C-alpha cells in the first residue's frame, strides 16, 4: 500500500517478483515458463485489444486518452492462484487494459465505461467503482471485466490522468 500511495507501483511489483523468486524459486521458474510459452499469443491479443479500444473510444467522440495493455506480475499470478485455489490455465486476467482519459473529468471515465460495455458484454458481478467509493489508500478507478475478442475474459481499468498518477 505504501508503494502504491507514493506512486512507485512499478517498484512494488518488481520487489514482489524478486521476493517470490527468492522465497519460492521453483514456483517462480514454473510461472516464468508458463507465461513465456504464451508470450507471442499475449502480445498479439494485447495489440489487437488496444487498437480496438482506441478505435471505439475515438469513434464515440473521446478525444484525449491513452490505452495500455499490461501483464500481471508473477507474484500477482501466484497470489491469485493461491487465494482462489486456481490453476494457471484457469486465470483469465493475465492481461489487463487501462484507459486513461487525459482530462480530469470524471464524466469521461463513465463515458469510456459505457463505450467499453457497448462494445463487449460485461461480466455480471465484475464491476467495481473505485471512483465513487475509493479504496482506503485513496486509489480511484473503474474496473470492469468483459468478454473480449475470442470470448476471452479481460479486465479494463478506466481512470483520469490525475488518478493514474496517484495509483
């Protein structure tokens, strides 16, 4: 939480992965191999989804935004497998997508959410509004899970540039 709050989230992820590598080296190597075996597929999928998101948002009239795809960290994968008792192949959110609206306009976040939901079917029970109800550490964002291309579940996070700097 402290790293997140100080805006050094990338450092937090790096430290968690290093911790897993030292703490559970066999599991770390196994995850590394599993992720690497699907790297090309993930890269193509990520590029496709980013392009679709950009096109949909632009066609709907949003003018100033960025879209990124990101891979879940090894530690985060391990943690999810442990807490939810899942196998690697059962994880659906190894990739997440982030839409950052450049203006600090909450309305644009909700507009982008509507555009995402109009293009891909949302998954029931998989929407979180951390803008209306921020996390205790101040984190704000919209999180939704949708059925994306190839019927794969994917998470989309939507926030303003200001929220992104805090996250």
